[in-house]
C-alpha cells in the first residue's frame, strides 16, 4: 500500500495505531476544534498522498457525519485521489424501512451520502436486516460489509466450550449462525417486538436451558434492553450462567450497570467501538477487508 496514509481522529487513537501497524501504513491525525457555537474546525495534513484511508467509527454519529462532509472534500483538495472510509460501526443502518407513514428510511440516505463522498466504505456488521448487501444502498462495489461473528464465535468457544449461543431476535440469526459455525457451538434464535427505545418484548426459543452456560450474541447493544430482557428470562428458566457478546459496544445510558444488575456474568465486545468491555480486536479483519477491496 504505497503512497497511502491512514487518517484518524484522536479519540480513536488506539484502534488507529493498531491498524496502522497491521497495514504498515503511516498514520496521521486530523486536528479538530469545536467552536463555542458547535461548529467544527478540521485541519488535515498537507499535502496528502494519492491514497487516503479515513478511520471514523460512527457511534454518536451526527457530529461525525458533519466531520466527514468537511474532511472528505478537503482530503481531495489536498491531493487524495482515492478516498476510503473505514467506519467499523456504520450508523443509521437500523432505520431501514418506513415504519410509520412519512418516516425517513435513513439507511438509504446516509449510505448514499457516504458513497458520494468516498470511493469505498468498509464497515463491520452494519445491521443489514432487510437488505442483503450494501450494494442495494450504494453504487455496486462501493461498500464492503465484513462480519465479526466468526471472531466472536471462536472467542466464545475458547471461554465457554459447551456454551449455548442465543440470538435474541430474528435479525440476529445471521450473526449467531456464523458465530456458532466458527466456534462449533449449539445455537438458537428468539423473537422480539420493539415498542419503544427502552421497551421490548421477547419470546426466547423453547429450549431446555436449565444448567446450561448461555451466551447471548448480537450485533450491538444500545440501551441493552434486548439483552437485559433475554438474560433475565434465561436465568429465570435456570440457565447456569449468562454471558453477553456483541460486535458493537454502544452501551448507551445505564445499559452496562443494568446488564450486570440483570445477572449477566461476562460482557465481551469487539473494539469496533472503543469501550471498557472490548475483549477482541477487529484490526485483522479490517486489514483483510482492505486488502480485498483495494485489489479490485
Ligand atoms: O435493545 P438495544 O440494546 O437498545 O438495541 C440493540 C438491539 O436492537 C437491534 O436493532 C439490534 O440488532 C439489537 O438487537
């Protein structure tokens, strides 16, 4: 990857450093100042090489989307000819249909917006539930979605070798199936109905869980209510232990203490989103995906 630079923001420095080392690509940071009125001032290194990889996870996305809208055209002005966004977490992908009349299908619009700014977008487990690939919302080949499920499955199998993997809802079946295959574990998937941000009802599979070490697996935890409801039900049914593993550790509000209070033993996540629960790294996965994308 000659004449390539990895650009990142200081709040993702550990992930950026690990990635720069894995790719053997130099790293530079975007200077960022937030003015009192909320506007942003960004400073990019000048000049830039022809190939620029911009690392920006889109958890807490709104301000970061503005950063990208400013940083991407600036990078091109400063010399970047090929611009790739590495967004380990891609926001707005869960708003994938018009649930109520007039509701914006944000998935489509945010994906399109990013594809207008970047030649490629590389991400992990972007909650593609109603569509099969990013090609349905971006120009074909512009987006690449990797999955951390096999990594999580192998990780879980080492720690809970006889574990039963449970996905809380139908959306999770794609990740749970892959993780179970990679770890050689049993799995099952429940059903969920969301009534509000913090209000979900769950129907877990009718399985004998008494005495079993159960690991709940999902793409992300936000309020944690999906996992909390599932964990409480599994413990009520006599599960010996309930652990939780997610790709994206959003853990908003009181999610983490509430999960612990519900009796969850271990909480593991990948470092796609920097968080105290991070237990395994997505850097090898990102590096592999990048090589694949840049070969084409
Ligand atoms: O229940 P919280 O943590 O708020 O939200 C995360 C859940 O909502 C779904 O879209 C995700 O796939 C996950 O199952």
